[in-house]
């Protein structure tokens, strides 16, 4: 059977037309002619000019990267087109800025799967569409601090995992050391807790959390946002790379312009609120009270910031109403993947002159953008940010204004 790859789907799958409809394959690029009797073992007859040698030795086995076989320029064009297509689906055209790409070996947080095996321990990522775990000692995504931590996680797995079930280990690079949080581990007795504290000390981790409970802390993990230092609660959200965070912040600054009073919705730890507070009064709103407390403490400890107020509020159930934006110069909104339909609806009814919207889902972003445009806003620009390099994941920021 011979096939010609027509395009890539939103998950990075190669799509070809078969006799009975579309066929989905892995590892191919548009324009390539492939041949074989099994869709999982096709060979390339005519390679694309955008095909490159995968930079990672784990590319064939590991499921962490879907697009290492594609040139950076191709991936940038494809990710931009995914966002453009989502907007066109809502009848929206936009001006796009050149895409910002995080470099290799820049991921500062990652969640590893781990389990005990007959021969010892396996820590890594899953093979694509499989429960097989792949060791990734030469991963080209992860910051060197995270790669260096992999052997130090071995004792945690031996103590807290079984050969039947996996555990998840989130490792985050902070200024004071690695913040390690284990989920789905075995229940701990007192001797196990003491042993985990010893492991944390020997490995030099800043903090170790087990099934949501802190078991050891050598130093409070610290993150910097602008002039402020913030101690995050366990498993708090952080942008995947420092470069990606900087690109999103630059786009947000452009969108809010010279605003003097800003509301930051879904503010998290203060990724945007705290740097923006260097030039404006900021109200940060977030559903997680622990993150709001960490942001507030960081703001109080920073020098030369404008006023920073915080409010713990579920913006899905109780979005800010139009009159709550009275006197506000700009709004920043960075919702989770589901978007923020209810909050966008009330925001569209407000008089806020400028809006900076950040999103990790082009489809829900396009839906929410249409709400703002229907309320009289104008979409000024879209900035695509590729901080999940070689994957199908897309981040973006956009600027809206009320003419």
C-alpha cells in the first residue's frame, strides 16, 4: 500500500487518505510518499525537505516528543497555522508576531513516571500510546539540573513504589534547589518518613512532598518573578521554561501598554502580576488560596513595587462582573486549557481599555476571542510561543483593545 501524507493533525499525527477515509500515522511529514502493509511500520519512499535527523537518541522509543523529525522552521509554521486555523474557525483574522521558541535543554519542570522492576528501577517517560516506560538519560528537552536529578530519584522509587503501580514524580528547578513532589506513592509509616528525610538531605533537594504532604524541607523553594521572590506551594503551576515565560511576559507587557491599574485573572504565583507591579497597581485573582498567599508574601518582600492586592476567588463559578473593572486600565487573563467562557463574557461587557490574553489551547482561545470581539474589542496581535519544543503543545499571548 502506497500513501501520500496530506497534512499534520493537531496532535502531530500525519494524515493520509486511504480508500475508506483518512488514515493516521506517526513520524511522517506532509508531502512524503510512504509504503507498507502495516500502518505502524511504513517506510518512506520520498522524504520531505523539512525532514531532519532527530537530535535525541531516545526519539524513536520515547513518547515525549512528537516532532523531532521535523525542521524548526516547519514546526514554527505548523504551530502558527494551528492557531490561525482555530481563529478562522471563529471567523477571525489576526496579525501574528514571529514565533518564539525555547532552546533545547531548557525545561525546568517535568513529571516523570517511575516504577520498581525486577532488575531495579525505571524512571522516565512513556513510549507513545503505551504503558512502557523509557529511560531518558540523554533527553534533549530537560535542563541539566533535572537530568542530574534522575539518579537521585532512584531511592524514592525503591522505597515508595511497587512493581504493580507507577508513581509520578514532579521535579521543578528553583533558585534554592529542586522541588520534588511524589504522587501515588505508598502510604508512609514513621520509619519510611525518616528515611525519606534522609534521602532528601543526601540528594540536596530543597523540598520533598509525598502524596500532598511535606515530609522534608532543607530550604524553602524560591522562584523569582520580576523583583519578587516567591515560595510556591507544592505542585504549583510554573511556565515550563524561563525563555517561554519571558516571551509571554513580553507579549503581555506589550498588550497592557502604559496601564497604571491592572487586574490579573488566573494569576497563579504572580508570573505576570509581580513584574507588572513594577509600573502599575495590580489586583491578582486566583482560585487557589495557597498560591494567592505565596504571591502576596512575595510582593510584600519585594522592593519598589506598586500596590499588589490579592483575592482568592473561583473565576469559573464567580467571574468578576463588568462593574468590578471600573477604573481599570488593563486586564491580564491566563486561564487553564478549558478557557474562561464565563469570565470572558463579563469582561466583554466591561470598559477595560486593554486586555492581554494568554492561552495554552488555540481552540478555546479562539472561542473566547470571539466573545471579546463580539463585545466591541479589537484583536491587535497574536504571539505564538513554543516552550514545549518538539511537541504538539502550543502557548500563545494576544493583545485586545477597545477602539
